[in-house]
């Protein structure tokens, strides 16, 4: 009953029922019906039909499903997230993970500023380290105290101590979920030969005009083959995390003297530093971006090819959704083929896949640094541009991310068109086959979320808009015949009654 109540027109049209509320309600409904996706699918279809009619009446029907401004748009996004999980698990997930790992590996091959997050090897102009930093690779022999094993770890002499520890942890915990491994700031890095603990900050460097540089491996003159050991930390010696910096986990602040308060820390470049910004011409840094893109191109191509392949064992929900959108366009006599094309892009490619590209940490237990996040955003933008039906008019003044994939986007656009055409030629998915798949997903999804909490949260919306809802239910002959007004009154009485015990289920 509550699903019908919160989706009734008055509550959806109330001005105070904003986008965040609509998103919350959609998420709560998916949680409540995670083990009955067949039912919520019927609700989505009904609401989609209403949305199509509303969009067709407007001047820009292509905009439908582009934004998450209605309950049904968020419902559809959540529904796809549940239904597409099997695709990620069995097909596209591996190529997505390889793309993430390739970007991460390429980034750390060169210097990464621990404070700004900028890197020499980047796909993003905004995160490109524009200064020339001489560096030398350093191969370290790593002893792990609590494992009794030795590892070879490749670092850079310009790595901070925390960056070096993170690289070492990547070697040790190569196939271990990120959330279960220790944090770098919880470990000390000791140089065995010198009987010395390496720290991000100590007395090696003095403050200069309010600035102090973070220690790097080369400051300790660490040489190739040096024996180091990771031990449980005695006391925290790492720097506090910069809000926009490389460091990810929150560290315990270092105890400072009065003279150190207000010190500005830097690693490879000082911020703000105009010289750093003007250090390289746009042509030079575009060349750098292209070089990085060339290294990653195969991984990007493989992932996009995997996403845009309509195989015979493709999930039935994709075919069913696309046919639904095609039929809706025909029913409303829409002759412009770009309308249905854009609806398909908006619903699946831009709604689901762009979100996954930007956030592989939604799928995998991994760590996404700021620089990796920026590179993934560039790949996602390329994918978005490939879904556009308009031509790109590029010039030398166009954004670097557009120029970076200028030759690739026309190829990807053809792949998108072929993907839609191949799906259109496939046999229609029957309601029986769709429901069988939805039942399978429901079994996989059961007990992921707490329904009681979701039900209580949903009731809070009913309580907030109870007057508007009750008036609407009374005026609707169908809901009145089903005694919805009386049933809603009983729910409110049970929830707000003097005993205030238990949960009303309707």
C-alpha cells in the first residue's frame, strides 16, 4: 500500500517534495521489493509510460531520462543496477577491473604529487604535473615483520614515505580486498642497514618562508637493494591528509611546536605556484596526455567493446527495456529516430555505464586515488561523447579531453549504433522470460538491505504529506473502492498510537 501512496500524484507534485526526496523514495522502494522485482518492474513500466507522455507533450522529448529528477528515473537507475550485476560479474567486470588497474599502474610509474594529486602520467589536463622532475627508480627489498617474507618493490626516489609504503602494500596485498589490508599510516618503514625509521616529516628539512617539503626516499639516500621492513607503528608520524591530496585515509595529526603551526607542506610543487602552471606549453602537455592515452588505449577499447557487444546471451532486461522505449516512440508517432536512440543512451549507457566507469569502487573493493578518479572521468566523458548524435566541431582551443579522443569517438559512435541495431534485430523477450530472470535476480538480492528501516523511512514521507495524500485518495474512486483512505488511517494510528510499539506492515 505505501508504494501506491508515495507514488500518488499529489505527493509527487508537492513543491517541497524535492529531487533528493524523490531519489530517497525510489531507493526505499527498491529495497522493499528487492525480493519481488517483478512487482516493482510493473510499477516502473507504468510510471515510464506517464513520463513518456509528459515528455512527448513538451518541446524536447530527447531530454527524457537524462536527469534523475523524478522518482521513476531513479527507480529505473536502481532497477538497472540490480539487474545488471550479473553482467558485471560474468562479463564486463573483468575488463573494467583491468582498465582500472592499467590506469593505476601507469600513473604510479611516474611522479605523483602527494599534496596536489597531480601526476606526470595522466589523462586529465587538470591533474597533469607540469614540472620536469628528475627521478630514479629504486628497487627495495621489503621484509614484512608479521609475515616473515621478502618482496621486491619498485619505487621512485621522489616518492614520499607514505607513497612508498602504499606501493609496498600493493605488492604484498596484490589480490586482497583493499578494506581488509592495513593502512600505510598504521605501519612504520624501517631501513634495516641504517637502523633508521623513515618518516614523511622529521628534522631533515627546515621550513622556508612558511613552506616545508615532505621527505622523499632520496632525502634518506636510499639505494637500490636496500633492506627495509614494515612493522606495526609505534606512534603516528605521517602528515595530516590534505583535503585535495593524494593521501586517502585519515591520519592522526603530528604533535607540532608553536613555530610549526600554519606550516604549508609541499611535495613536488608548491601551491599556488604560477611558475608551475606556466612551466609547459599546451602543445607539450597535450603530447604527454596523448602518450598516456596511447599506453591505455587497448584497455579502454576492450572495455567499451565489451559493453557495446550484443551477444546472444545478453541479459533480457536490456532487450526488454529497449523494445519498451521503441514501442513508446511508435505509439506516440515519433518519427525522429534520434529520440528513441537518445532514450536508450540516457537509460542505460549514460545512466548506468558512465556511473560504473567513474566509480569502479562501487563494484570492487579497491582504492581510487584522486588522479585515478580524474583519469576515469576522462574515459567516462569519452563514452558520453560517443553517445551523442551531434557531430563534434573541434579546434585547437577545444578541451583537451575532447582532442584526446578525437579519432576514437567516431569509431565508438558507430559501435553504439551497431549495438542498438543488433539488439533491435534480436527476438523479443517474453514477459515469462523476463519474469524468470527477475526472479533469479530477486533471489540474489534478498537480505542485502534491512526492510524494516526502509519501511519506516518510507512511512516518514507518508506522515509528512498525509493531508495531501488523504485528500487525493478520497477523491480517487478506485483507491476509495479499495479502502485506501481507511487503511492509511489505520497505519497512521498504529504508528502514532499511545503504545507506539511494533511496525505496521501493509
